[in-house]
């Protein structure tokens, strides 16, 4: 079955219940219908009811009506045959709708990004019931018809079950918090058990007869999140007659693979489809009866090609397939539709797959002999090429009623022409060994062999721009082939491939081979062994080696800074400045290496003395974030490499999976110095990878202390995990930082400081200014002048020294920004500046760059308990409010869960006394006439509340970690 190019990222897919037609919902807002048969397909209609993304799609039982929903917050009813929009419900939800489900002849269910579920009778305009038991986005619906129960899963970690016959707003049942995002749900054993897929790659099994309080079993093994689930149709199971099918589910994962997994007992049946490295968004199973005559109405002068551009010159094998399909006319053929981020809908024949899960061909075998593979490929190359021809694809989009006037998405794409090409052969079919996928579960990691295989099969050729190649070459990072991402004295890597993407251009900088579970275990063991040697090296000698590391880093300061700009996205001066922070803390730690002093304490026992002697701790695990991909590893803020090294510890570094190249470059430099001094390389080990690698470090008893920098949500998980084994943990989490400007403030200092605090690193510092409280007496003047400064800001290439604003780091960050702006607009906030992505013409990377406009907003509410004020958004968004008294502003400052940094702008010493006193700011860093952003290596850096707990730069134990930064005279400062 050929792939169906849809022309946009697919968010949802459904089959017609009777006909051979499949429907897709796309990022561009289009709903597209495709008729298909065994060998070809045809676009039957394309309609765009809204310019905003269409996220959800469902169809009624007789197949006459489609129901669609998405970012426009409306519900659209569409004629499934013609594509005509029959009805529009504007404002169906207050937040974007993420899922929609037709459950009964006159009942629909919708779920939005804020966890609200509504039940609808399509014949009525208003919802008949609203459920608010969830507080995060609804990820999936599952209809259980025997009990009239609707099951919903949510990103908040719970599932709920609603009896649609009940008029109560409370659910029939709700699970306990699974401490993991629940992303998809389906059933096995004819509906007796519910299977839920999670963010951590676990299949959670709920036994319906036992209730839904907690799952009865958990099946680990998926290397990535399980974003989509689907069970096999009962009709197909009965016709196939194979044992175990009633317990088999199809899983779509963020690693791009669609798998068939038998759950009880657990067995990997095979790989159904492979979307490369792009995540699977949705799965559906369906199919019509018979074979469609797709080409019967085509003109004879179409250069002998069909609607899909296929030539009439078919190979003998293709003709045989057509004859088989003719023989099957009137018989239902079941297909799996898988939609990934590759803008292609893939249809896989279920019957063909289950005849032979390894190859998808009856009786076929994939030879394990490499020479046979090469011969097969050579034969393919000798096949006669297809004739060339071009045809127009699809009908013109029908005009739909717009539920909004937003035009931030591209307009309808013009009709494109597709050039015929020979369908590509699946490399997995050619190269997999016989029986590779028929693996019984011996342990929780039953996909490991598949992950290694896939990396071998797919490879990772890349073509770098000279801009990127020059930066990588200067740091000895390979510019072709895969890059090894594990170091424990030698470079290796056989785990998943992760792609490093340039946030400015979208360019793939490298494919990095991450740590497999075995390599992670080996690196931890080697680090433990290296520690037993390194702890005996005298501290001053350790300091001398650290000085050499400092010199080696300083020699590559400009090159490393450029890599930070290339891979993370911060501007060049910030990238170089980040490397300088690492250099500076090495200076600090070199001095500390000669100050490892204990103390003598007078004993109450005669003739005794008490000696307090500091000794090395052991192995320190460093889990760092993307926003400071170099500095956090070395910086004192989390007792990381420099101080840990000086104290005689070994370090295992797990960087962010989106900035692996920075960690590889830094480790390469450090490894050379260690080798020159005869120190085991595992003293500064590196293990790249995703959350499974981080979880392995947090869980390992080989690691004495875990230092984590990242979100509050993950920080809670890390903290609980490490503390459950009585390990030590240091957390540097969220910072929802506020600046308060009094009427006597020096605005010439305050305005540029607030400006840099809000837009520096594109708003992605933990100390970025996110809240601005202005005294009523100067509010209008301050905002007018601040807007003028913002108006001068232009996005640019971070590698250009003149650039002041670079991109946000990832597409996920762009989505977070857009969701927050949308929420501001929905709650009637006043957007003074920004509020959208930069147009492609204004951004250096065009549409592929992650450039967003720095935004100033004045929310309608000043209630600090509102989510607008409570939530830290890692993007350049500054929310403003006006106050009358300092006490009121201090209350607002302290009312959020986070407590990292805060700033007061005033000349009145009485205000300063209040601000720094016990009734003042409750953050860890308290500034006066200094912005919230930034820190210095010689002073304490830490937060309170959900920001976590950090350390003073000495080895002594302390009561608190508050820092007061004063700038009363404009150029003098005092740290206390």
C-alpha cells in the first residue's frame, strides 16, 4: 500500500465505517478525505473550516457525518461524502479542543487543553454536561458500550470514567495519580481490561472488574512515550483465528515506530510501520469492502498515469497484487492508519502483516546473510524505472465558516503537482533477520534489540551548511556519520539515535548515538571504580589538573560559545559568556583545592579532641538542562564538575537530549586533559540519552548525589526517586521571577534592566523576569518607554555579533509560547507588544526557525492565585500589573509557588529595609536596583519553595541560601 502524502502534519485520522475512505485532520486546519485500494489512493475532498489547527476528528456510526475540533475551540460538523460544512458550534470550549469522540447516535464527547470534558447532543447547541475532574489536557477517549461508560485519560496522570446516563458532574470512577502522563487508551480481552500508554513508555493495565483506582500491572519496555494505542477489531480477530490476538494492541511511539505487542503474556509481535525518527501522533484501524476503481473517471490524455502518479507499466508482481485484490472484491480488508510528524499517512495491511510479522509477506523470510540483502537491493536497482508524469492532486478546498479571524497560520496551500515515483522499499524488510521481532519478554527492556537494529538500518547521513560545519569542525565533532554520545574512558554509543537540531534554521546538526542500558550501567560502574582511585589524589594535585582544564576550556571559549549559539540558540555574547562562567568557576575551585580544611572541636571528655575532616562523597550525577548546556555542568550552582572534581569525586553527566553536541565538545576537551595526567576518563563520564537514562542515574545506588536542573514537575520525580534510596539530591527548578518598580525608581536603570531580564536568552533563563509590578504613579510612563525599547528589537542569527534576540530552543517551546499567548487572549488580557511568531520573512531561519515575538501583556486579573501568575512560562512573555502600596506588591511577589529571584527598584532606604527583611521577598535571591537575571560565582545562588534547594559555594553546611544584591549608588555593590 503506497503512502498518502497529506501536505501537513497530521493530528488525527479516522476510517469510514463502511467505505474504503480515510479522513485526516491537520496542523494547517484542513480536513482531507482519501479513497484508497490496495495499490493507489485519491483525494476526494479537502476542506478548511478554520485557519487554526484541526486536532481531533471522529465519525458517526453510519459514516454520514464527521465531527472535527481543534485550536479554534469550535466543533464542526462535516458531510463525509462532499466535505460540506453542515454546522459550526463557535466557542464550544474556553480552551483549544484536543480530543473528540462519537460515542452514541446522539452523543459526542470533547476534551480540551485545560482538562474540561463536555458531552454534546449534536441536535442541540449547548453542551448537556460538563466534567472538570482533570486539570491538564485530555489525551484520549475510550468508549465502553456495555456499561455506557466513557473513559478519559489526561496529562495530569489520572484517568476518569463517566457514566453518560448519569446527570452528575462527578465521574463514576477516577484513578489515583499514576505519576506519569497518560496519553492513550484501548481495550484487550474483548473489553475486559483497559490498556493505557504513558509518557514514560509503560503500558498500564486496568482490570475493569477490579475498579480503576490503580492499574493491576505495568509493562515497561518502550524506549519512548506511547502516544497512540489501538486494539484489533473483533471481526479481524475472529477471521484470523490466531491465538493471542485478543490480547494484542498496536502502539504508536514517539520514536516513530508502530508496534504490535501481545500484552498478556507480553511478546513483541513485530513492527507494523516505521516513520523514521518522527513521533507517531495517532493510530486507527479500519477498512471498507472491495476494491475501489479509482481511475475510472480520469481523462485519457493524462499521459497514462493515475491520480497518484502511478505508471501503467506495472511490474509482474504489482499485476499479481491487483488480481488478488480483484478476487477479494466485497471482502473487508483491514488497514492500520498511522500518522506521524512526517506529513504522510501510512496504511498497512493488517492481514499481510500478521501472516508474517517479520516481513509482512506470507511465507517470506528476511535473510540474515548480508550478501543476500545486497543481491536483493541490486535486483531492485535493475528494475525498469517508472514513466514520468504529473497530475494535480485533490480538489480545491471548500470554503468553510471561520470560527475565528486569526491568520497566524499559513493560508491554504496552492494545488501542488506530484511527480510519479516508484514506491520505496522498507529497509526493515530487507535487513531484519528472520524472527527478529518474535521475542518473548525476558525482562522490561524487550525493545532493546529493536532499538539497536533500527539505528543500524536507518543510518543517519546528513548534509551540513558551511555555517554549522565550521562550528563543529573547530571542536573536532564529526560532520558526517553518527556522533558517539557516551564516554567512560572510551567513546561509544549503541542506544537510540537522537537528532540535534539548530533552532535558528531547523537544520539537523548531527545524529548522536546515545547510551544503551548496558552502556549506562557500565559507565556508572567505571565511574565508581575511577572514584576509588581519584579520591586518593591529593587535593592540590586535583586543583592543578582542574587548572589545566580551565586553560583548555578558555582556549576554546569562542568556539564553544559558537556551538552554544548554534545548538541552543542563545546569542553569541551569551554563548561565550556561558563558557566564561565555566572558566571562572574552575578558577574558584582551584583555590578551593588548597582550602579543604577541617576543624578541631573542643570535646567535653577529658583528654579528647574532635576532628571534623572533609572527605570525598563518591559519584555525582549531573542532569543538566538545555538552557545552559555548558555552564551548569561546571558551575557551582549545583555543586557540579568543578567543585566536585576539586573535592575528589567522580562525575557522570547526563545532558539535555536536545543539546548533546555541547556536552560532547566539553567532555572531549576535559578527557584530553585527564588522559595527559593519567587520570581515568570515567572521573568525568558522559551518557547522552532521553529520560530513561536520567531515570537510570536517579535510581542507581552507584550515584551518591544527583544534581538536577529542570522543571518542577520532573524535579519532583527526581527528588522522590533519589530520596527513596536515601541518596542526596540538589534541585534547581522553576523561577517565576518578579520585578517591582517604585515611583522613586531610577527609570534609566530600571527599564533596560527589566528589558534584558525579560528577553535575554529569549526568556529561557531560570532567572528571567516574568512578572512586572509597577506603582500606579509611574506605570503608564514605564510601559510606554518599555514598549519603545521592545519595538527596536529584531530577531537575528545568534552567531551574528549584532543580534540581540535569538530563537527559542525548540518547537515545543514555540508551542508553549503560543498556548500561553492564546490563554492571555482568551482571558481578555491586553497585549501591548508581540503575541505571535515572527513571520517567515522576518526570521533568519524562515518558517523553520523557532522565532517568537517578545510579548508584554497586562492580564485582566491581578489575582496572584490565577494560573497566569502562578505558572512559569519558559518564553519571552512579561505579565504586568499595577499596585498602590509596596506591601501589596510584596504579597503578589510571594504568592507564587516558585521562589528563585526578585528585584525591587527604589531609592528609599525604608523600602529596602522592608524588602530584605522578614516581611519582604521570600525568594532565594533578593535584588535591589539590580535585575532578576543573572548570578555571580562568588555568592550564593539558590531558591526557596518549589524552586528547590541549592548550595553555598563553600563546603560548609548552612542554614539558608539567600543572597542580597544591592546597587544603591549605581556602580557599587554589596553581597551579603
